[in-house]
């Protein structure tokens, strides 16, 4: 399942690294008075100290009360190949010698991200003896928590993957890296368009920690083995997608299930640049399932049990599922039928029109400037059919394969 975005997790205390963006260290526009220039310089020095692994320099601009937490975070980041920085976006004077700052965090994992992943931080500053110090740092509304804020991070590098975990054994992270390494060539064989050919996997300590990374209630993800976060339609400078594993749901899967999940999520990584607001979820999720099932020998009856029950009971769906039917936290059987419906629509295209037509159809839908008209155009240009004819063919295919 692919997440369309990530939300907020409020954090108290210092998360100074979680606020360091502006890899260039330059504020945009005219300074908002001397305080803005000084604040940007302060945060630039912190970023430079972190990259240089200069702990003394990193702590120099902090209120002493924040130093212990900042030192812990500094140590946690030692094994992660990060480039980080701040970009100050607003400075609001809060009385004599005080200010509240909004800044954009950006961090880039070297070797994986073409551009920085970003989130917003709010910093409290105080001026003492002519210098500014950070006295508080918290996530802005809508900003995600970062993995390293949850505990010591263990890093495992695979041939085609980078796996970062908190509260996980190195052996377990190595198993996940091996599965991800196997998923990458399977996806590359099915998806001929250029993509990075590598994947970043985050493994938090629990489903509650997963929810904090996503800024959403953990209950929404309790039965979900993994999700993918990333920028829809991401271009060449977009940060790499993150596959976030739910250690509880993933842990109860067998070997096939784990391979399936990571291949499905890696497909979302590979197709992200061609997945846009014009792409319906039945196509993006169905295509990811098609890649994950491809070559496994699983029959529709085996892989689509909920939809098979509905078809055999005379309840063949009238139309392809809309986006709302894929919502996390929905009724499990209904969500399963939505995924199975999308997969069988993609399987129908691949079997009867060919795999090249399926991938061309996916790209053509995503290239449309908006959702309206995207399917109609792609069906006409690539499959030489109409929405009504395709729906009728799909319904007949369900009865043929599942009845």
C-alpha cells in the first residue's frame, strides 16, 4: 500500500537535527531584519558541525538545558549517511531578545536521494550577550517525526537497499535487506522505465512508532505490513521514497508474504515519477500487486479470495473501485476486494493486450494533467477501447476467472 503523504508528530525537547535544512545554507529573499540573518547563520553553523562530526560546534548554539538530548541525537546519527540543513522561512519577534522561528528541515541520504526530504520545525530562540541561542525545538503541525528521534538507529546496507531500524536486531534488518535486494530486480524486469534501482526501508520498533513516523493513529496501520511514502509525480530532484515496515504485521508473514510485500512497495518506488494525481488507486495498487504476483504461479482464485466469494455469490462489482475503497482503517474484506479488483484489471490487460501495453497504459494515465479524462484518453490511445467496454470486459473476466 502506498501512502500519499505523511503527517505530523509533535516532539518536545531538542530535535535540532530534525530541523536542519537548506543544504546551501542560504536564506531566500530579503532578511527580515538582523535577527533573521543571525538565525540563518546559527543554523548553518549547526549543519556544518553535524556534517563535520564536530560535536562541540554542534552544541555551541544551544541552551545548555538542551545539550543532553542534542548530544544523544548527534550520536544516533553517526551511522546514517545524511546531508542536512535548515532554511529559515519566518522570524517572529516574541519580545525583547526572543524570537520564534519557522524553518524547513531537509535531509538527504547520500547515494539514495536526489533531493532533500523536507518537514517544518518551530524553534524558540533567545539572545544573550549579543548572541542567539536555541532554547526550544518542536515539530510544526503537519511535520513528520524522524526515525532517529525514536531511538538508536541500526543501519544495514544491502546490494540494492538501505535498511534503517530502531529496536530491531541486525539479523532481522539483514533479512529485510535481503528481501528488498530480491524485490528490486523483480520490479526492474516488470517496469522497463528508468528508476533508481534501489530502495530505502525504515523499520520502527512498533506499529505505534510507525504511526508516529506517518503522523497518523497507529490503529490505521495495525494490519498493514508496510506502506510507501513519497512525492506523487516526483521528478529527478525528489527525495527517494521510504518504505516503512510495520514490524508487527510484517513479522507474522511467511517468506512468500514478505517477498510479496516488499516487491509491491518497491513497485511504488519504481513507478513514483509516473504516478500522479491523474492515477486512480485501482491502477497504482493493482499494478503493484501485478508485479508482486508476476511469476509466482498464484492463480486468481488463490490470490483474490474475497472477490472470488463475492463473484460466486452473484455480487460481481459493477465498476472498478474508487479511491475511497482503499482507505486505511476500512472494513478489511472490502479493502481486500478493492485491491483484488485492481490487480485483476491489470492482469486482464497484461494477459490479453501484453505487458508492454500495460506499462504504456500506466504511463499514459499518469502523464495526463488531471484525473478527469485520464483513463478515457489512455484507454482510447493505448488499449483502443472505452471505459464502458473495458468495465464490461473486466466484469466478464472476473466471472470467468473467479466464478
